[in-house]
């Protein structure tokens, strides 16, 4: 865990509807899925085994491990022509970004989740900047969801289901022996995202390679 990322002192319930969301509504989003990364799966498994009896948290299934890079907009507001333009613009911008490797080490208590920060954080930030720029070029900056208060640069292990002090979560994470893991990133996925359950789930739409 890097020095500038301290544990949160308190956690709050993750499960609430964001503006515009309701049951059954979906959004297009760009994300990095990690379910096929064996080293990261092992790291997450080790932490989740230690967390299995910690009350107040829902573990994230391995198949939904991801970093959300950029939400684009609700699927009922973006037509096929705009979606095709979005993919083409993003493909052009990602051609200038080479594939990269992220490192995951110590887990962190955040206000709504227990998470593995991706390092270097700047790599994820630069990718997000390119992707948001592409989306803004097609849809306009005003047509995009606002930048969230807590920008996603981590893989979530568990989401908080309650409010209260984080001391027991901090103690559990700190006492868990783990080895760092790496994940190779060679493409970005456009998905149809839903938030009907305790963690985001999605249907793949397309993939755009990096550096191609």
C-alpha cells in the first residue's frame, strides 16, 4: 500500500441507486475485466478467504473483478450510430497507448469497499483521460456522466453493506499474508453494465486493443 493511500476510518453502505439508475436500466461503460488473470485471482482468493466471516461486507465474485474506466451513458439514450462513432474514436485514441502491466499488492479499506489499488495509479488515470476524451468528442462533455468523487483505480474485493468504524476490516486485511500479483492489460472492453445486484455485472459489447 502506497503512503498516500491510507485506510478509511469509517465505511458506509455501498448499495444505493446513483442518479438516473433504477432496476433494469443499463449503461454503456468502458472497463478492464480481470477474471482471466490467474495471479490476481489467487491474490483476491487469499484476501476473500480471510474476509469470509467478517460481517458487514459482500464479497465480489471473481467473474466480476474489474476496474471501471469510464461510464458513457444509459443504453436507452445512445443510439447505434453514436455507439459506432464512440468505438471508432476510442479505437483511434487507444492505438497510441501501448499495452501495460498493473501491479496489485496490499488491500485498502475505502469508504464503500475493500479494494486492491492498481499500481501505477497514473497508468489508469492516463487511460481514463484518453477514453473520456474520446467519449466527449462524440457525445459532448455535457453528455457524459460527471467524474465520480472517488475515481475507480482499484479492483474491489468486497462492498460494504453497513455503516460504522473500519477498524475490524483494517485489522483483517493487515493480518493477511499475500504475495503481489500482476495483470497484463492489452485491451479495453465496452460493456452493457447493470447495477441491479450487490456488485456491477455486465454483458460484453466489444473490445478495443491497445497499441493497434
